[in-house]
C-alpha cells in the first residue's frame, strides 16, 4: 500500500463514477456498462500483476469470489422478492447479467482498499463505521444512475430517487464487514483470500434478506 496505488484506486474510481453519470445522462444502454466494467477489471488486474502488488491481487481475488456468490443475492432480488429488473436480451449468468461478478469485484476491491487504509490509520472499528456509511452511499449511487442508463431498475419497493431503501441498508451492512474480512486476506497467502471472499459473498445475501425485512 503506497501513494501510487492509492492514487490509482482514486483515479479509476472517479473515472467509473463519471462514466456512470454520463451513461445515465445519455441513456447509454447495456454496452456502456460492459465497457466500463470489463475495462476496469482488465486495468486492475494488469496493474496488480505488473506492479507485483500483492495487496491488490488479494483484494481482487477476494472481490471476485464474493462477486460470484453475490449472484445468490441478485437472484433473491430478481426472483424471490421481484424488485430488481434487468433489460431483456442480455447475456446472463443465472438471473444476473454476465458482467455482474466483475462489477462487484471492482467495487469490493476499491472499498476493501479504503478499508485497509482506514484500519491502519484509525483502527478497525472506526474503519467499519466509515466504510459502512461510505458503502451505503457509494454503491447505491450506481443503483440510482443505472435506471436512466438503462442498465437495471427496481420496482414494487420503497425508494429514494431510484435506489431502494433496502438496497441502501444492504450496502451499508455488507460494507461493514469489509475491514474485518480484507484484513484477514492480507495476513494469509494469496489463495486464502478465497475464504473471506466466500464469507463476504454469503454475507451479501444475508444483508439483502435482513435489509428487505427492515425496509421492504
């Protein structure tokens, strides 16, 4: 972890947000989300390998495993409670667009990196509070922009703008676990990042269930 990597994460995250805002303004459609998601993933993997950045390598593996298991949470929203709708005709994995695990990989890598920084700066409990609040704002920002961008939308649930209350609560809950789980990834060999990734992925589903029962 160094200034160069921190700037890399901040700059790439800013580009992703700006891309999402522009996509929302011009109603860009599915192609735009594939471009930014897959492009960001390639850039992150290339950077982590080229710079031999073990921190990012572990975070990416952690995020990818959690992203794959997040498909269960997506299925819960799409099928079980019927609040999440994706455009027809997309390339799908189960009930989710094929880019979704990669999208979560990047989001969790970014938040996980900030969680590590905060943990080293202020301690793990402060990091948990700050990351929980940040996740409850940052990820739902994409949820809000996604509707106008024609990426996905929600229905039949209470919302603020285009982001459901239960999704905001869910993102805050799932983010609160990040400082503890990403700290675990850094104390082990690369392959052991799979284990906290599994825990995070299952926690995302549980967070969605809890959140929907709090604010349907």
